[in-house]
C-alpha cells in the first residue's frame, strides 16, 4: 500500500487499518507519519515503564505537569476521595441500575450512569450550579461516543473557551478561599500545586479526570454489557467479564511516546524524529501470549496468573490512578444487572466507535426483572 493511500486509510479507520495491515503475531509495524506501533508485550512494557529514560515522560490518563511528587500526590488524594465516595454510595448502585429499565440507549447510558454516580466527587454538591452544568455539558459535548463530530470546529472552539473560563474562575475562587481538606476532585487538583501554576494547566488536569470517569469507566461498562449481550450466556464472575472486556476492547488503545535518543524497539530502530505507539488492543490479542485471543472467554480469568500481556491502564509509573477502583465499580454494576434482570440487547453495528477512546457500538439494552421489584427498590 502506497504511503498516501495508507495515510488516508489510517485516518479514516485506524483500528481497521491495524487489523488489515498488522501481520498475525507481529511485534511491530510502521504506521503513517513515522509512528512505530508496538504489539509485543515485553517491548510494550519497556516502552511504557521507561526505566532507561529512552522516552519523554508522559502520562496517558491525565494532563502531565509539575514534578513527579505532585503527580503522585494528586494520584493518592484522588484515589482516597473516590474510595470514600464509592463506599458511602454503595447502596445507591441498585437505584442507578433500576433507572435503566425497561430500556436504555448505549453506550451513552453507561457514561451517564457512571458520571451521575460520581458527580458529587467530581464537583461537591455545594459547588455553583453554573459550574456543575458546564461540566455536565463537557460530558455531553466532548465525552460521549461520537459527540465531537456533532459540532462544528467553531462551536467546539467557543465551547472550549467557555469551559476554560468557568473552570479558571472556579480555581481562582478556591485558591482564594483555601483548601484544608479536599471535598472533590477540583479541590484535589487545586490543593496539590503552588499558587503560581496557571489555572489553565489545572483546568486540563481536572478535565482529564472528567474524561476518565465519564468516558473511560463508562465505556468499560458499555463494553462489558455489550459482550454479555452478544455472546452465549456465561456463569463467569462479573470481575472476569470486566477483565475480558478490557482485554478485547481496551478503552485506552493507543499509548504514544516520544524517543529521546536512537534505540531499538522490538527489533526496529527508532530515533527522536519518530514516535512509538504501544497498542494495548494488539498486545491483548497477541497469539504468542493469549489462547484463542479473538474470542470472548471470561472464564480464562479464573486461573490467570501472568498479567504481563495485560495493560488496559498502561504500565509502569503512569498507570491509571484508579484502575482497580473502576474495575470493581463496573463489576458491582454488572452483578446487580445480572442478579435482577434478564437482558436483551439489540446492536446497531458490530464495529467500535474509534477515537482517542475505544467506545462500544450503539445498542439498545432491554431489562426485564427476574422477579417483581419491591416498591422500595423501584426507581
């Protein structure tokens, strides 16, 4: 395939391009634009962990800034806040699931379920209504699958300006007020850095959390439900289903790095003029490391011990700070769905929505209770 034709095909559908161009069991492939795509697990781990300093430091899950100590503090504080919120709101999960009945449109329904369950940890309930509305608009206009394509470039630019302005004002207000104990993720971000850090930088860090919560976790839920509804019934534990969904359809499916000096990756020479892209989608389907890699087999996780070819949240020091918490949340939601409802799924496509995140195709989920719900369990 000639360079220009390959570039057009890659832009049109990068996932399909990889599926067609990547050799079965291949370890690395040059993509258009001098990008080396890595599928071999050992090489992928080396790139992402960056133990030898061969790449510029980069986070895949939130906007990178400040010293490593600040990043670690943000990670610790956000995990603690999320853990406390999930524990306090555990009893509300069933109500969130019941609200999906008798039918719901996905993957949007999964994104909104996750966001609304965690909205009070994203922004505390006493935050200004205007601020909460603008963040909800971010979910609607920038996080949901295909949302960005529904708006012109001019409207997106105007909206980005509004979001940056409102969040910057909120950051300045919170700095002036002072933060003794963080009440939400915006407090976590503001309280972790010195006052000379520009608000615009903190806006990007905070929005990274919004995208991770409403987008990434919502899509993991969507993929889990989609796979349960499009495959034969399984007795697998919900946690196994979540892991298998993340293996087959990792939401963070392309993790890019910029080399700092010439070296070899998976037997291929790269230079600082190139970029290296680890592809968890391919790593998770590498036939040398996975049995029957293309099939949905959640039972494989009953005895799975070696996780070195499983990297849905990255690998090394920049892994997602709340990966295990999000997996548990999705597993808890699946258990409620399976225990209470008989699910019927009508899919409108079998191809994912490909963007920065790998989102499920559109589908309708029908829910019929296994038994009549008591009045206090109805929505």
